[in-house]
C-alpha cells in the first residue's frame, strides 16, 4: 500500500470520491424531481416556432462546481503537483546520475588492460560499423585506424590547411590554431607527406623539410608538443577525444560527432584500443 503515501494518488482518490458522491446526489435529486415535480416557471417573451424558453438562472451546483474546478486546477498546476510529487523524468535523471557516479568511481584509475577491454567493447559497438571490426576502414569507406596517416591525407592537409578537416575551430581547438594552406608544394610536399606517412622513417629530404616547415608546431618528433598541435605519429588521447567531440570531415568523408555519447574514460579507452591496432599491424 505504499502507493497511498503519494499525494498525487491521494488527490486522485479524493477527487474520484467527490465525483462519485456528487453524481449520486445529483442523480437522486433529479429522479425525485421527475417523480414529484411539476412544470412551472416564467417564460421569456420571445419564442421560436412556438417553442418558449424559461427564464432560468444558472444552477447553483453547476456554478459552484465550475468555479471550484477552476480554483482547484490553478492550485494543482502551480502548487499541488510540481513542488511535491513523483516525477518519472526526475526519477530517471536521478538513476542516470547515480549510475554515472558509480561508473566514474569504478573506473577512476583503470589499468591499461581495463582500458583495452573497455575500448574494444566501445569500438565494436560505436566504431566498427564504419571502420570495420579490424579498424582498417572497410576498403576505404572510412579511416584506416591501423596506421596514423596516409600520404594522400597528409598532402590534402598540406595543400588545403586545417580547412581540409572541415572543422570551424581549426584543428579541433588546438592551442596553435589553424594550419594555413600551402606551406609546402610540389616535390617538397610530396617528400614530407611520404616521410610522415611512413612513420617518420627514411626519406632524408622529407625529414629535413619537416624540421624546417612543420616541427615548430608539431614538434621535432611529430608528437604535437604535448597537445599544442595534432600528434602525427599516433592516435593519442587528445586527437581521439577531439575527433569524437567534434566529428571530422576528411578526404574520405564526414564523421559525425559523438559528443555526449561517451564519457572521458570511454574516450581514453577507445584511444588506447586504437593504438593497439597499429601496434599489432
């Protein structure tokens, strides 16, 4: 009988009882009037096709019920329900908040193995439909996550700058801001693109040009100087989080934003799992 402790249920029962009592009372009155009453009253002067109309005042009971219903409705709307009642949405929000707090507490300090396991689960559900179960991009349908960058992707950003990513905040809000287009061209751009796509190996000309034209933002090792610019060597936590939050428009196509769908620890787990794909490649 706990449902009786809720004031909304109590009000509903009280209202139902009042309606039942009024219905019985009114019905009894009219049954009595039918049996004992006589037609009487004063007719109005006007008539329609010989049919007259009595000069009747508004029924007192009806008037009181009408006014009482309005008063009760205003009270219920402003005071009775919103401030002291059960809310299904409120209960849902409380349950979600409690679950989120429990989740954050449980995974406050995850190990690498924990992150790999969680990341794999999230990847298979959220990422694999486009990137494939193995992360290779399903034959060019999406980004190949087993390697950081392809030569054509590096060339596209060199030629078009940060606009190649299709993000209004430049390179996802990195501190060094937008990368301008055309810093390199022709054979020089080809050499740097090949050097970066090859994992910063070989190609002495590309290595030299990278140090001259790119290292001031991306760092001499290409790792982005602790988040100042994108890490070109691997999918670090920063780039994965920024892509998940903002989406991405690359040379292949547009990736939607996953903002609000993954917690920070889930984003970190996805980044850890994606790095493991390239390590196993």
